[in-house]
């Protein structure tokens, strides 16, 4: 195991990479995913030290642009950038020019005037990160665009699964709940397929998008089918994305009775994950959320190192081997 | 009742078009001929080089070019009144002329809606001042296109309405559509229907299928169109009235139309160049210029549309030219409005993507862009025949050109073809006996 010694070498920031974005898991190859997860592991060890800050991205600027509420994602991106010594700036729609009707294009142009290296964007509309990428010279990271993609969530979920189960290849993950409105589900299915894992989407028929099997997953409307999986990944019922009067399920009571993840529906030893925020008592029984087999807090911890790894990966030229060199000089 | 097409008066064309391959599929003409236009009418059609006297005609050397009946577009949004920043009658008809069109029909979903003789009258006046080619105005079926009360269809027809449609939205209430079919007989103008069941298309951003599932967009399923096509055809059959179905996109819709026609219903349908050339796969780009209503559908739908165009189930190609302000289209896909421009690229894209590749014969495309739509909407059919009004387009099939923002006569640039190189350029358009465009 390479030990990380922090020294003169990392005072020199790595060479600037050709501009890349992380907008969708479909932008990545298996090698990309493995490299990022490898970098995350290396970085995780650096966080075990007393001084948790690395000078790797000193002088770089990371802008977080959040048009939707977020606790986990925005805080972990901000902390990830800070741990790598980048300058960070977080802009939220409320209280900004967006409130005054500024278009996304104009906001992108305005922020680009500061010449940021990375713009992390969360937006309620599909396609917002592509639009920003068109009007900025920065690398764009999609931190969630509508129901489309949330690639860093999928990467941190892979990291968490590998940490807990020791492998990804051949793993079977049941993804349960409101698939229709879930960018997490779409990103995760693609990411699992990429690394050779299996996924089964389990949901009421009205919350399973028609044609989703083309992503390479199986589907089921029977909650009993989660028993076969190594990991049960519970999705949040996204009531905020459902228009009033649009009854995807007759009631939340019926939903939790039929599809809620309860201790009775799990096998002993099955790992349970949830991207948060949870609706306890709706999609997940509180006893499940608090059980020892729940990896929900690990997911949050993984979020930090994986987002550090993504920032590092986008802003440096090399794979993890080079990264380790850049970080350890005798 | 006045004629339903209106244009700015101008000098009648005096042309001697020499040596072109004259191609009028409807008249069975395909030969190298000279066409002489006098006072805006086709005076003589003769073997090339047989006559020398010019009589003050302008000579157009057209060897190597194709001369065909000019195009008719039954479905154009001119955005006037209300959104003159996006299109005006002058800019929209100039775009149409540059695309080879000799007649277009403008949709009534403007602000205010064309639902009264007063609004229609103002448009007719404006067209007489600035329309470069003969332009017809469709009036709304329901007041304010709100779907509740019929417009004064008889008075609107007298004031020059070319027909009736609530295009942009469907006639949701079956009872109202039945009234429109019954009462429309008095007006004597065609009824054109936008078929969309709004509780099924609800919030839909693109075709429902594997691509929408992957991208996360709310799907706008084919059945949202076909269920309304079925309903509208059933009502038309019951009332024994003809209907024109706009911008068909789904295989099931085409099957229903074919069946209704076989059963004797007088119904027609139209299809756009984008539905003939693209599928929902194009939406992966998340480019707001591939967002339209109805949405781009699956390959099997596209093939069904091509088959319907070949067998005549669909007799008309319509652009559904829908200009949008740049700042409104420069938005995330989900926030951008539906619609793309098409007048200036329609022939060239069909020629490049479908004729040159052998999917459709040139004659068929020419017919479905001209006589087909004219018949469907009850407009004069452009013909190359002695004594006919000159409605001609001269095409350079060998010319390659690039679609560029600064090349449009339209005020809007929301084309799905920006940056593409197309083959087939319009060199000359004669519309209603006047030279409307010359490259």
C-alpha cells in the first residue's frame, strides 16, 4: 500500500488537463470508473491523517451552482473542493440573480467571467449542464439535472458497495421505488452495468418508465423480488416531482404497504442503501434505516472522497498512478 | 366569399426559362423544355431552343436545373400578430419564397388568436402589403382556441379564412369537434386537426420509449396522438365531413388514416420533414432544436410515415415552421418551447436525406410538397401547363450549401439543421405569377 506523504511535490499543481465534463454516466468507460474509484481510495487514506487538506488543487476555482435544494451533494462538493485546497463559491438560486429572472445562459456567462475551473450544477431541468457547458470554459459536473442523471451519486454508490462487499463484478442490486422520477436510478443502473453488476428495478407499474429495460436492467412489480439481491437500494418517493392530482399510486399508505422496504422483506445480511433524504415510514421502514446492514451513512462519507476524486480526475491529466506520484514525493 | 390567398401586388413575371428539365409529376411532364411566362401566366411550353424571340422576356438560363411546380405549405406559424420578434408576414413569406413555396397557410395560434373577422381582416390587409407569396390564414375553430365555443365560422370564411384549426392544441371536447364538423359545412372551408390527447401527452417532452426512459424525460406516447386520430376520424365519418390531420407522427395514426380512407372517408394527412428524417434518438443531444410537438418518434414510426407518403395515405408534406426567439430556445431542453423552423430547408433536407439515398423518388417528393397539400387544403394546384398561373420553382440539385444562422430570411434560427451541408438549392421561385425569390 503506497503511503501518502505530503510534501513539496504537491505544491506544484498538476498540469491542466484538456477540458472534460461529467454530465452522464454514459460519458464514462469502465476504465474511467475504476480509475476514479481508485483515486477515491487513495484520497480516503489521506483523510485519515490529522491534517486533512491536500494542496493538489490550490489556485483552482470550483463554483457550485445549485438551482434545487440539496444538503448532501452541495455540502460534499464544497468540502471536497476545500480538502483539495481549491477556492470554492456556492451560488443558490434563491437570493441570486436567478430570482430576478436571469437565464441560465446569462448566469453561466457571468460566472465564466471569473474563469472557474469547474462548475458543479444542480438544476431541476434535464439538459441544464449541457447548456452551461456550451457557454463556459470550465469543466462541468452534473450534480443532478431533473430526472436525467446524477453521476457522482452513482459513483459514490459503487464505491460504497465495493467497500462493504469487496466487489462489484457480479453483484446483484435491487433498486426499489419511484424509478420514474429518479435520476439516481438511471445513473446507477448504467454504472452497475458498466462494472459488470446486475440490477433489477422494483416499482409499482405506474412508476416504472416504459422502455427502461433498454438500459440493461430487469424490472419487477413484485417487492418479493428484492430477496434475491445482494444490495437493496431504496429510492425516495419524489412527491415534489409529481404534479398535484397526478396519482401515480392511489395513496402513500398503499404504496408503503405494497412496496415499502421492511425488515420482514429483507434477508439477513442484505445491505440496504438510500440516496437520501429518506421518507421514513414511506419507502423505508425506520428499523431498516437504522439497522447495522444499512450503508446510508457510508454513502455520505463516500460522497466526499468520490467527489474529491472526480474533481481531481477532471482537473489533472493522469490516471490514479500518476495521481499517487503527484501526491507522494520523498 | 373572397379567395383564401392574399399577397402584395407586384409586377407580373415575364420570363423565358430555357433548357431546364421540366418535371411536373401530376401533368406527366419530364423533359428538357423552354417555359415562357407572360403576364404571370405560362404562355408556352416548347422544345428547348425551338424559339428565339424574347419579346422583352427575361431569359433564365436553366440548363442542368429542374423546373417544377412550386411548393405549397399547409402548416406555417407566422407569429403575427403578437410575436413579430420571431416572424412577420414579410420575413416568413420571404423565407417561404426562398424555400421554393408559392403558397402557405398561416396558423391562428397568435396573440390575439385569429378567431374574429376583425383580427383576420387586419392580417389579410397586412398580407396585401407585405406577403411576398400568396398567403392564407387559418382561423381558429374555438374562440381563443380555448375549446369551449365555436368561432363565427361563416363570417370568418367570408372574410377570407383559408380553413379552420385550433393547431397548437387539440379540440379536447368531442362534442365541440362534432359541432365544428356540422357547422363547418356552412363555411365550406377545410378543417385541420391537431391530434393530441392532453391527459396522455401531459408534460411529455419527447416520445415515450427507451430513449425517454434513459434520459428521464416524461414521455409523450404515440397513443396520445393516435387515440385522438381515431376519435376525430370516427366523428368525421359520423358527420360525413372531410378532415385534414396535421403533423402525423405515429405508426398507429397512419394505420387509422389508411383504414378510414379505405372505408371511403374524405380525409387527408400531412407529415413534416423532421418526422421523416429523424427519430427520438436525436434527442440524446439534448439540443432544444429537436424538441417539437408532436415529438420525434421511433424508427418504426418513421418507416410507417415514409410508407404512408409513398402509398398516398399521407398526401402532404408540411413544415410546421415554428419560429422561436433565440433566448427562449437557448434553455435547458425541458424549459425550451416546442417547434423548429423549416421553410428554407424542407426541400433540400428531403432531397439530401431521402432522395439522394434512394428512399423516396424525386417525383414523389415534388408531388407531396405541391399538388398533394394543395388538394388536401382546397387550394389551387400548381401545374406546369399552358394558361396556368406561373407557380414555379427552379432547383439546382447539384448545389451543396451549408445551413447557417446568418443565411435565414426567417427572423428565427431554431433549425435542427444548423451546420449541416445540404444538397439541392432553390434558384428561382415564381409565386402567383410574380418572381418571389431569385438566388
